[in-house]
């Protein structure tokens, strides 16, 4: 979808459809008043008759509104003005765009971007609108033999701002929002592809393609390279699979030479059967999403490259299947990690931490400004935070605050969880330096504690996205999270530099 920014009165827009918000009960927004005046009370008449009371989620499409240059007006209910916050704003944009897309309007102009949202400015509203709008028209039909065509899909969306002096800022905000949505779409595509298509080799190829298109560098370490690096932990997960593992290294150099990079590490398990500690069958298909951390790293790279961010960023993706083949790792097996620490694998289904720890050690060579790993790591995190917040852990409080703030800003929220040493005891092993599981209590915390042992040389944070990376049920599919959080985080870092 193409976006543009405009300031100017709604009655003078030639757009196929202008979108106007209505508060409950029966109160026009500012742009609504202007249209109402130009049409000599046409809108207030409709509202008075009760055809649009302003309930959130309701829409009404009007044709031939007198006094306007455009064809149609779409009224969108916003709910009560005093309750109109970020969530309500986002769902109003979503409703508007979905409706426009269905009504077959080729282009539209959103005046919803002028409606005040508590504590947020015009740029925030525009950025969010671009992201939500583009995300709302996302479809995944790559694996269907017949594509479901939208009759005349929405191609062009204009976002209105009130004042001319807001245009320049809004223009950039719009680009940011669109780039984030583009990154989300890539992350969603990769997540939604089945495990027999999206293999480690496929992920590596897509990373290399993206690098070529977007202009950053990418190399792929093969099994042999990982053996030479002594990544015994990562490779032990690959032992049960016929698919060769890959270790993807992406380097985006938008910052000054010699500036310490931010390193992003994404868990890339393209299918998690649990290995010899086999998972139960029900819902196991969803373990194709176990590479959503990796997908979010690729999506974020796409977004920051498009925005030409002035920052150095490295992306590391260890990727493999977790399968119960004849050569698979067995419970009780002990592996030596790249760090030299040994791990007793008591449960082969706790494989995410086994591939991540070697990537965290590999990250040391960059002397990073900080390292953030992103992983669908634990079912326990879903129990703790549900599908709303990502679990956030860090060995540095200021980094945790930065990420939490980025998530708030992006409306892709994370919640700071404890990483106290008291939890480390649960990882004791009788036979190795540590076990790879810490028992039932605080499963998401002990997983983070495990990772922290490999992240002592730099500022590090861990995002457990097990509950937020995809949706189950009727709307099953990847969400593209946390691309918005990560991109905001890097945007802030780039502008602070
Ligand atoms: N990929 C899973 C985590 C997961 C499970 C995410 C369900 C979303 C929904 C991870 O590899 C895993 O299996 N974790 C185990 C760890 C346990 C064996 C300590 C889990 O959460 O059950
Ligand atoms: Mn697992
Ligand atoms: Zn997993």
C-alpha cells in the first residue's frame, strides 16, 4: 500500500473515500464538523436519526454527500471520547482500512489521524496508522492453489494532519510506520510458512536475498564452520534432524565505522518436535512458529535498512530443526558449549537455550554495545503473561527500561521480569556445570537465567515471545511481533547517537 500525508479540509479532498470518526454518543470529530458544515448538516442529520451513534467498531458508508469534492464518506465509530486511547485508536484505524478494502475503494483519506490520543502526538498517530493500516491488509496465501483476490484492493491511503507545519515530521513518521509494517509482513510470511518449506536452508537463503536487496552483508556458517567454532550446544540440537543446520550472520553498517554494534540474536527452530523428549501431538503444528525470533530479526533488518538507520546492527540466527532422529541427543547427554561451560541436557525440548547460548558467545567478538535475543522460549511465559506482553529480562536495568519504553511507544509491549540469582539454583546439575531445565516453578525465569550465564561480557536483554509471536485458533497466524518494538528501540538508539 502506498501512503501520503496531507493537511487540508476534508470537504476539498478528491479522494474516493474520506474517513471520519464519530464519538459515542453522536458526537462528530473536528473533521466531521467541517464535512457537516460543507454538506449543510448532512452528517448531523444522519447522526440525529440514529444511523450512526459512534459505537466502537461500527461503520457507515455514505454516497453522494452534498458539498464535497470526493465520492464517499466512511463514518467510523470511535466509542466514548473519554475512553479513546491507544488501543481504541488502533482498532478504529483497523476497522476503517478493512472496510475500505472491502468496499472496493481504490484510495482513501483518513481523518482519524487527527483525532487526539492521550499522551501521543501527531507523529505517533501517523506512524501507528501506517503500521496498523498496512498490517490490516496483510494476507498469507502463498500455500493456496487459488488466491482469494480482493475485488479492488485499497492501493493508496492518505493520512491527514491538522497543520501544515506538521507535514515534514509526519512524512518521516509515515515512512517509519510503513517500514515497520514491511518488516512485520516479512516476519509473518516466514512464520506462517510450514516447516517443510521454511527449513534452516530456506531461512538462510531468504536472509541472503534480503541482504542483497537491502544492501547489507550476510554470511552463512555451515555445520563444519560451527564445529570449528566448537558450537557443541547448537549442533547437539541439530543431531536428530536430516536438515543441515545454518548459522546466519547479518551485518548492517549504517553507523560510523568502529561504533559498537547492537547485536540481535533470533531463535530459529524451524520445527520443534521436542526431540527425544517428544511433545504431545495436539497442536504440535504450531511449533512451526518456533523460528519467529529469527523471523523478527530478519523483519527488523528489512525495516532499518529501508529507513537507512545510522546505526551498526548485527543479526545472529542459529537455525535448525529439533527432531527425534536416530542420532538425536538423549536426555542425560552432556555437551560442551562454545563458552567452554558444560550442560547436562535433561530435556531435549528445552532446545532454544541450547542454540542461543552458542550465539551469545559468538556475539562477544563484536564487543557489542548491547545484545538482545528474541525467542519463543517457554510455554511458562505464556502462562505468566498470556498473549499480551512479551517477557523481558536483562542484566542491565537501563537496557530493560529502554526496551520496555520502545515497546510502549510501538504498542508492542513487554514486561520486565526478575532475573535474580536466587533462581539460578534451580539449574544445578550433578554431572555438568548446569542442567538445561530448572523444573516447573518460574520456567520462563529459569530459562532466562540459563541464558544469562552466557551473556556476562556485555549488556544483554532477552525477549521471551512465546505468547506474542503468533495467534492460535481461528485467526491462527504469525503476528510479526516484536518487529515494532525492536525497530523503535533501534530508531531511538540511532537518534540518540
Ligand atoms: N518452543 C518451545 C516453547 C513454547 C511452547 C512456545 C509452547 C510456545 C508455546 C520450547 O522449545 C520448549 O519446548 N520449551 C519447554 C521448556 C521445558 C522443557 C523446560 C516448555 O516450555 O515446555
Ligand atoms: Mn522445545
Ligand atoms: Zn522450541
